[in-house]
C-alpha cells in the first residue's frame, strides 16, 4: 500500500504518468517497445517523451485518463474546434495535419484538463528537473552526445504539460546498442525524477 512516503509499493503517479515515465525510459532504451508504452507516447519516441508534472491525488472518483481526455475533447469543441475528435479507448488522440491558430488557442484553455492528479509543488518540480538534467548528462557521458536537456512544456494538442526530451531532428538512433546501453546505465536517474 502506498502511504505517500515513497516507501510503499503502490503507485505514486497516475497510470498514464507512470506510462509517460516508462515511455521516456523506453524511448531511451529499446525504441519504446521494452516497456508497455501508451500509444500516444509511442509517437513521442521520435519527438520527445513527456514526463508529467502531476502526482496521484485525484482520489476515489477522480477523473481517469480517458475521462480527462473526453473532457479535453469537449472543451476543444466548445472553444472553436468543432471537429476535434474524441480520444481512443486509451485516452489518446489522433490529430492529423498542421495545428491551426484556433486549435492552439483552444488548447491553451483546455490542456489543463489532461493533467490528472495533484500538480507537483515548486520543490517537487525542481527535484524532477534536476534529476532529468542528470539523466540527460548521463546519456551524453555514456556515448549519446546529442541527447537534449529536458524542457518544461505547457502541453501540445492532446498531450498534457510536463517535462520533455525533444529528440526530433537530432539524428539519435534509439535502436543502436550504444543508445540502449546509455539508457540502461542512466535509467535510475529518470526513475528517481518521479520523486
């Protein structure tokens, strides 16, 4: 049972936040296939995985990822994007094409609905950022010189805000033995970023 102290065996993040952390590590280890990545985060392997800035805390009856995604879709439609799709059964979105200014404006209003759980406080956010910076340095020190530092994002269309490693366009071969070995060597730093 998790008592919130970090010593319990229960989850400390909502399921999709744990999946985001796993996806970040998986993207850095075995091309998103080593750990059960959420479908939305599989796409993130090429463009940076997002590690959320929320902890569990929505409590019994709180929104699930799918409920939050449905609320987000309704909000997007009510804020001027009438054809915005509902999420799939996992709470992920397939939003093809370029993002319009109306979608960006609606996302600015609605993205907060995707963050299920209690937001991290300033100290927890700083701890997570420090650990993820250490992770990035570790990756570079272990033979992946182009690995980026983490960035805090307010979220993209259909993707909650959090920390991201924007690996797009960096020429990183996430399937290479060197990349995978670096990710395994540095994995504990990413894991400890959860707090």
